[in-house]
């Protein structure tokens, strides 16, 4: 068992495979996954419902970002650590944009 057992974690991720991987990881840690939400508005609604201990947010959403969501929707002060990571594009691949 880990210290994560029973924690309610919101997942906001628009890539289905990434969302499923996050769900699997959280389940293995004993967390309760809220979501995953595939749209920022859906994630915000879930966050505003309350009862969350943590959130994992995809911060790259085209013109909008998820950075403001945890603080804006929080009903009580809480720490909001964030982590962003990107991998370099594989050599020879083309941009999707």
C-alpha cells in the first residue's frame, strides 16, 4: 500500500491513450480517478464539484491553457504544484500544425 490510497485525483487529458495510462497508474497507487475529462470545460466542472485531493492537467490546449483551472475553481487554498514535460519530435517526423 502507498500513501496515495483513497486520494481523489482529477485527470484532464485530451489524448485518450495518455488518459488511460494515467488512470492505470493512479489505480495501481490506490487512488480514485475523477474523470478523465477530455475537455477543459468538463475538467473545470468536475473540479468545481469539489472533493478533490489532486489534479493532473494537460496544460497544452491550443489557444487555451489549463494553468488557471485549479486555482480558479478551488474553494479553499491549496498548493498547486505543476509540471510540464515535452519530448523532442522524432527525427524526420512532420509537424501536425
